[in-house]
C-alpha cells in the first residue's frame, strides 16, 4: 500500500537529491510541488501541503509543525557556504540552511517512509542529477557531494537551537513595542 502525502520543496540544486528520493519512493505516493522559498511556508500554513523543505530561519516562526527527519541542507565546509546560503536565502553563519518539517498531525508511517525516501535520494546523488538532465554536469555532482551536508545530527540541532535563540533576541530588540 502506498501512502499519500503532498510535499513542497524549492527548485534548488541542493534539494535535488531529496526531491528525487521523495519522487522515487515506492511505498510513498508523494506529490512534490516545487515552489519559490517565500511560497513554501505559506503553503504549509494554509494546509495545501503536509510537509515542506524550508529555509531554517522560517522554521522557528511556524506553529503546528515539527522537524521530521534526520536530513537537512547544511554547509559541509566553510568554503562554498556563501553560495549555498544564497541558494537558500539564509545567513551564511546559520548552521543549517534547509529543514524538512511536517504538520503535527502527519501520520507517523508517512514520516517513516519520507525518511527512507530521503535516504534513497542522498545515497543516489548521481541518479538524482540524471533525473533532472540527460547529461548532468560534473560541477553539480561535486557541489552536492562536497559543499552540502545532508545529515541533521545532534550537533547541528544544538547549533540550530542556539542560532534560533540569537534570531529571536535580535528580532525582539528590533521590535520593542
């Protein structure tokens, strides 16, 4: 049986392996909608999608969603982080640039299948590029395998919590009234 879910993601190079995995999953009937970054959070808020791959600085401001996988889009090293930050429209010092979040009521079996689908996508980066173009560029493969880190581990989670606290503090000072 295939579980149905609607997912929004940005049309960015670093999201290609994740989108490929979601579209290729046999046990998940994922309808993946590619949207500009600024429309993804609205689609999630309005309920037109169940799951979204969002810039990390937007995640802390959303209500009724949770981070649902051990996958993210983060810089693998300092060099290249600026281009990746630009791709995600986040500050280069953010420890994580993109996160997959779901509405709180999303079925746990769906979330498990999403996790497996993302594993497939990250393990098959070259195939994911082939799905986008007949002749993928070696530069794109190198970018995805050397600039992007897809593992959302405890260290990144802790760093992201600290980054969000810093963002909230800066926002509260900017709006004193």
